[in-house]
């Protein structure tokens, strides 16, 4: 027996057949003619046959009209009269477009399904987001038609995704790609099941929008003007939000932030005082939320006394720049709010409200607190302010009376999954404007990478701006498809951090150990551990909410700890300049914490200054054991979460840094153990206990590091190698700059190693000895022999 | 059968919904509820609270009454115009619902009516 949905689909198709369409138009044309004849017959008598024919011609029009209504209804309500028992029939679980796909799949096979699916622009868009083009998808599907068992599996899977609703095209295709033997499609395109679900949900919502738009939304009508008073001064400094805001909000949904909107509506209906400030960092969407609030108010959707109010935006900058004195400003504010009170039905939005309430009265601000407070307390005045948390605390929060009249609602950044959906809604704009297409992987990358590398900006604005930048740059370079690689490149350019692991980078990462050894002699265990941590970070296994790496280097002076840090900055960040050193001995006393974390924006402290200049760098905390306990405690969060809050409330982001703390703690133990022939592994294991017992570091502090790395005293061989390294640098320099060949004998190398090595200072004295002994000797010989390019010098003794 | 079930069930309900929507649209367009609620309010809400001496207050009262008088007539005119439109619309809609109910019958009846004319 043919199922209801198949019968209906066939009926709809036959009704939309061009021949039936022609018949329909003809019947309408004859019907209208017949109407005119019948009306005319009431005015002037006509031949009875003509009138009879006219009446007869109305019948086909009535038939076609009735059927058209039925078809329209069925298309809007595909689940009409399909009861639970009827759902047991497989086809009755589908809406019409997906049912058409199912029938094509069943009879004509996989390739025909693709053709059927891409007839719909939205479905085509959905598949393209995954990078699935006609060419790629054909390669995944076998020629043959699926078995009935496979069809059942797809239906079952689709029904699970549809959660009780009829199966749509998106759900149907999603289910096909989730089939165990077809999952390869998702795997090859690097699409996770959650990505697929998110995209299905997004496209279903877009698809449903076309039906939502037909609903009637009131706007108050022509009498609204009569109910409001003249507002001449208010009009001068405010702009009314137009009714068309609805079109904007429809295309820019705020998703889970609807609950925030409800809170805002509640605040504006408190009763005693009805004003509120939205606080949040720049770019979190305060204005966006306000637009949605305005839309709800204008179109009678709040279901509160606010419905039908006029919503206006106060032009703060225009107001401040147009006034000549504070007295004038106070007078204007009184007039404006007088008009608002008289008008009764106005909600006013004041962005950067702190500019009007700033006690310090810096340039571009004014302190109108005294004149504003009575209006904030007046229930007839409804103000929605916006500013960031710091400015709110500074201007409003510091005054209890003001804070009570003007409470705040903190708007946090949207969750990561919501950011993806927000961006999906926004990219259409850029795609249309710049003729480009964002793959889903690119959208995901924008969200993930901006979260890690652009953390000085706030979501969702930073993602939207980044998407726009990508669209512009892709369009300029003639690219049409934006993938995740392109996103990595652009984010890398903006943040100055090498993000994408390209072939050259892979080479560096895989050869990190030998690369580090080119500059650091010995310390094999330490170098191996550091290299492993960095490979983990660059390959994406790293937790993105922490610094790239955190290490504590323990060991005596002059054994290569600082040199390792320098080498890392050169290899990882491309320059040894990208290393900032803090001498932690400077933060040993009670003022240490203030010096490190500042006291005010004018005196922001060492960490804030450093990270603002080098957001991506190696941070060397030298002699960490000498800093005060308070400083060490403050650093715990930095090591754990990659961020730290200054004493004046600013959050500093260290997620793009490698943090290296060095310490000489336990050096005595290391030396003694080496003298007693204790192995390096045992020393490393026992050293942690030694420094804890000696109260150098607490266990929780040590646990925060990715690695506590032991640096051992240098052996004589290693000292020799260091001397050779330094000497070869001098030889290369002379060859490059003067063209003079210099050779140094092994006995001289040995002598320099003996003289340059100090058990207390390691290889630190080496540079000085090489300069004093070797470089001076070479300089003398150059002068004595008048050496020029091409000549050679031999150093056999010092 | 399913078609007739729809025609006198969900189809008819759908027509009533459309009827409601049209009435709501025109009621909103002519602001019928808002204008009725503010029928006796001053024209454009342009009266300040009373202040000054007795003469000034009497003057303000006079101006207020004139404003309310003007406001009343303008509002009433719009209410009458709007109500007429809504009324006419309702009559046509009721007629349409009757035609809808008879439509299946009319398809057969119309040729017969024509012959009987």
C-alpha cells in the first residue's frame, strides 16, 4: 500500500506540473471573465446561454483554487494528519524534499541523490560547507543503489536525529554521512559528528525562517504619534530605532542570550527605578543585545508595559562635543528627560554611559551625576546604559546611591559552540559582499584560533571582524573558498605567532633537539624534555587554555639555562629578541607584588608592560626562588591558566608564551651528587624533594610546571665543546667581515676551557676569558702583521 | 476524503486564522486600542503640569481642555475610519468563510445555477 506521504508528494508534484499550471492559469483567466459577465448581467440583461456558461466557468476556477490551497497547506504542514501508527510506515517519517531524495536514492542510486539534493540552494550550501562538491562526493559513493536494509538504517538514524519531527533534507543527508560504511566521507573531510549536528540544526533553523516571517507582528500603527508629545531637544540628541530593526535581528539571532534579554526586560520593569546598565568588554555584543531588546519593545513582544514604547539611542559623543559648559549640559539633560517623562513611552540607550558620569572629568567626559541621579530614580525614565565593568565600577559602583538606582547586568562572552553558530549566521553577509565561501572548518578555526591568539579582543566581535578580514583578503587575492589553512595564515599574521605547521615548520619541530643542541651544549635530558613539550604544543595536543609550555630549570649557575631560553625564543618565535627576562630578586620584598602586578593603569607593573609589548614570547623568570611567597602564589594562576589579574583588575593573557623559571636552588646537592657519582636520573628525581625540604618551593608551586628540568654541572668535555663553539663563532665572524682565515690549536682550546671554567659560575666566565685572551691575541696579530683579506692567522699558544 | 477532512477542518481553521490576522493588522494600523485608551488625552500629550499663579493655572487648564478637545476629535476620526475598515473587512471575511464552507457544493451547483437563471 502506498504511504500517505508518497501519495501527497505525487499529488503536489502533479499539481506543480507545467501542463496543470497552464490549465490553472487558464481557469483563473476564464473565471475572472465569468465574474465580470455575471456582474454585468445584473446591470444589463445578457443572453441566458452566456450567463449559464459564465456560471459554469466559475467551477473550474473554484476547483483549482481549492486544490492550490490544499497544496500550499500541505507544503507548510508536511506532518498534517500523520498519526503515530502511520509513522510505522517508513516513508511517512519524511517531509517532501527529503522524501523525494529517499525515492531517488532507492530507485536511481547515490549519484542521482546528489543531483536531487543540490536542486535546493540551501541543501547545496549545507553540503558545500563541508567541502563536499559534486566531484568529491561522487568519489565516495558507489554507483549501485542501496539495499532496502540500508534504506531502513538511514531512516532509523534520520528519525533519531529528527527527535520526533519529520525528517528534513539536512537530517537525511546527515544520517547518510553518519552511516558506518559512509562515515569515511566525514572522516576524510575532517568533520566530527558534533560539527555535523550543529550544522544540521543551523540549516533547519534557516529553512524554518521563511515560515516565521509570515506571522503578523504589531508595531503600534498611525496613532502612535498622537499618543506621544513633541520631543524637539530629545530628537536633536537621539536617533529613533526604526521598525526595520526586525529585519536585522531576524538575520542576527542572539541564541542562548535570549535569557539575558529576559533579565533586561525584568530590570526595565522593576517599578521603583527602571534603568539598568549592560556591562561587558568591548565586542561582547552589548549594542547587539540592545537592538534585540528594541525589536521586542517596538513589536510588542516583551508582554510587559514596555510594549510599543519608542526606543532611542542617545548620541553621547555629539552631546559632549556640542555643549560649551557644564551648566548648559545640565540644562539640556533636564530638558531631554523632561521630554521623556512627558512622552511617557520612551526607552533610551546610552552607550559609554560612563562618559557622562565621570567624576575625573577627563577630556571627552563630563560629570553629570548630580543631574542624572533623580532621573535614574524616576520610574517614568527607562535608560539602558552600556559600558565595561571597570568603568561601571569607577563611575557608578563607587557611589551606593547611584549603584542602587542604576544596577548592572554583566554580559559575558558567548559560549564557544554559540560562537560557531553566530559566525555561521554572519558569514553569509561577507560571502555575498565579497563572493567568497567559508568552509565549516574555516569557521571553526576562526573561533578556536581567535580564542587562543586574539584574546586581547572579545567575542563575538573579534570572530566577526576576523571573518570579514578573511573575506576581503581572499577576494583580493582571487580565492573563492576560505579554508582553515587560510585562517591560520591570517591569524598568524595578526598575532605574530607561527600557527600553521607547514613543511618548513615540521622540519624545525622534528629536529628541535639537535637545533637546541647547536646552541646549548650537554644537558641532554633537559633538552629532550623541552623539545617533547613543544612538539606536543604545536601538534595540537596541547590544552589551549594554558601557556604553550611552563618549565622550571633547576641547576647551578652557568650551565645553559638562560642559553636554552634564548635558543627557544629563536627557534619557536623566530627571534632571540622575543625573550623577556624578569629578575625575580627584585620582587623579594613586600612591594614585590605591586611592582609585578601594578597599582593602576598609569603604573601597570612589570608583567603588564612586558606582555603588552611581547604577547608572544619566552618569559624568563630568573632566580624565581628569590621572589616573595606572595609573588609565587600570584604566579600559580599564571602557570595554571595562562592568565593573571593585575591589582587594578586587568586580566593579562600569557597563553602565547613559554614561561621558564630558573633557580639555583639545590645546586649544592647536585654538585655533591655528581661528585658521589650519582646518576642524572636519580639526581632529577631526588632534587624535587631536596628543594621542597629546603623550603625553596612548595609542592603545589612545583606541580604547576609542565616540567621541572634539572641542569647538571658541565663536564670538561662539554666545556671544551662550548669553547669550540665560541671560537668557531669568532672564526666565522672574522672570515665574513675581514676575509681573514684564523685557526686555533687544540692546546689553546684546552687552555681556554681550563681558565674559563669556574666550579661556582660554570661556563659564565668563559666569554670573559675568550675575550681577554683569544680575541686580544688575534687583534694584536692582525695589527702586527697588517693582515688583510686572504691572509691567515694561526694561534698555537696564548 | 482526506481533502474534505482538511477543507472543513484544518483548512477552515486556517481561513479563520487569516481572518484574525487581517483584523489584527488593520486594528494595529489604525491604533484602535491605543487611541481608545488615550481618547481624552491632550493632543500630542503637550500639556505641562500646572504651575504659576491662579491666572496662569486657569490659562493652562483652558489650553489643556482645548488640546484634549482637538485630540479627542482627531482620535475619534481615526477610530471611526479604522473601525469602518475593520467592519467592512469582517463582513467580507464572514462572507468568504460562508463561501469557503459551500465551495465543494458550489463547484457542482454553479453550472446548475447558471442553467436555472
